[in-house]
C-alpha cells in the first residue's frame, strides 16, 4: 500500500471513530509503530488531526460567537442554496419557526418575496421589516431582550412565549455538529434554550447548515442528531459524513 493510500484510510477511520491509536493502526496496516507515528506527524502538519499520547484525535475547531453581520458574509453562496432548498419544502398553511441564524434570514427573504400563505413565528428581530409589503404571511414576533450581535431576542419571556406554540416545521441553525458524539451545538446558553423549545414543539425539525459545520464544535448542546428529522446542507458533503447520515434516521437534502 502506498503512503498516500494509508494516510487517506487513517483519516477515514478517524472521521468515523474520532480517535485512533498507533498500536491499532500498526496492526491494521501491518507496518511499524514508528511508520504510523510518521504518518500522524504528516497529517498533523496538514492540520487534519491532533496527535495525542499513543494516538491522535480529530482536529475540530471551536465555534466563535460572531455577529450576524459577519456571518451573513461567510459562505453566502452555500447559504443561499440551502435556504432555497428549505423554501421549497414550505407549503401553504404551514406554521413555521425561524430561529436566529444567517440562513434563516435568507429563508425569510425568500418567503417575504413569495406568495405562500403561512404563519411565521420568529425571535429574530431583523426579520419582521422584510414583511412590510407582504400580505400573505401572518407574522408573529416573539418579544424579549434584544441582542444586537445575533439580531434576535432571548431570555425567560422568549422561552415562555415560544413554549405556547406548536409548529409544523421548525428551521434551526447550528454552530457545529459532532457525528461522533451525536451532538448538535450552538455558542450561547440563551440561544440554546430557545432552540431546545423549538425542537420539542416542532412536528418536523429542519437543521440548515453548511458542510463546514460538521467539523466544528459549539459550547452548548441543544439537541442530539436523533432529535433532527431533516438536515439541509451542501451537495458536495464529504463521503464519510454523507454515509453516516444516510445510515441514520435523518433525511439528508
């Protein structure tokens, strides 16, 4: 086996398990432990993993609490495609919730420029002005303490208000998804509390994320993958990630 093939297989194993050991890889590929250590050094230099004592772990990034203005300028093409996929799934008569995410803001734009008759509930305060000239959408704005960094409102009054509603479809963003721990994360406790209620009160839960989010961890877990019905993401998702999701109960779009 060529070195490049072995490196590729090591990464494939790591993406599935999250952690690898030098001893196990040495036996698997029938090469010395010294050779495996050199392989891991190469992969670490390429920032593909982080070496540990006796092995390595997946090199995952920690999500930052960026402003909505900053996030709107990152991966814009992917976000527009994802929001269009989500828009196509919304039907007349639906009661939907859009939480505070850049993709949901783009989805709200599509809804506001369309003619679908539905009820839209949101805690994202920068969404309502989009509907000043829309006469087909019933818009319900959740009130609370405004956070200008996220463009939304949070707090106990927000969670109390949202808990009174039931949604056909809840559309959520996420700061990171970990397929090893089955964790769906966000950055702040306040946002996580809102997302938890949306998940529990939605008949269908849709997660709208770019492919990069599968290599990022947040600081607060608001759901597990078992809580999600549909993930809408980029079409060029890595094979290892796509395979794992397709083997789960989640519908991948």
